């Protein structure tokens, strides 16, 4: 178990992703940890939307600690113990489970950020990735449509 002092050293000054519930329907907030109370029971968070609040440490779920570039800080990520179950997203988008055996598949999933403590975490990220892919393809399609429209207009002017 992590002591309050260790938690303070790990989090103060870092950016985190956190939620107030484990529901996969609620996206995590990104916030900077400004300080912790002397008792270690409260954490002061400055969300990216500007809201600054004190939260009870036991009432939030920290999904990830981010580095300066906004990427996951690998040192803070959960790694399953040998033979411990974890969840991941398969190529076709299905959420699956496996036991950690520290083989190349496990390490490849971990290095890509595709190792989760529970089904809900994997499902939530899968849904976000799916939305991001759909948005990407909509944007690319609209670019193609706009460029074809310009081409047609330019050909008519000649």
C-alpha cells in the first residue's frame, strides 16, 4: 500500500486523468495536482477547463499519470503481477482478458498502452478510440469532398 507521503511525491505537480466513478460512460478529467492537504486526505486539482477543486482522495479514481507531453508516464502505469489477469483491446475492437506471463504479446500490449486492470477501463478506451477513428475518417472524407469541389470549379473556369 502506498503511504500518503509517497502519494504526495508521486502526484504533486503532475498531470493526471481521473474520474469520480468507475462507470465507462463517464470520460476522465485531465487535471494538474496542485497540492495535498497535510493529512493526505484531500487533493487540490486544477482541471484543464479551469475548475479548481479540493477532492477527497478516496473519492477519486486516478486512471493515469501523464508526463509533460500529456502522454502516460510509464513509471506510474499499472503492470500486472505474473499470472495476474488483465484486459486488453483486440485488433477487431473486442475486449479480451489474459494472464500476464511477461511474454512478447504482453510486453507489446503494455508498450502500446493496451493493458487495463478491468473490463470497464478497456471498454471505455475502446469506445474513445472508435469515436476518434470515425472522426478521422469524416475529416478525411470532407477534405476529399472539398478538394474535388474546388477541382470542378477550377475546370469550369478554364
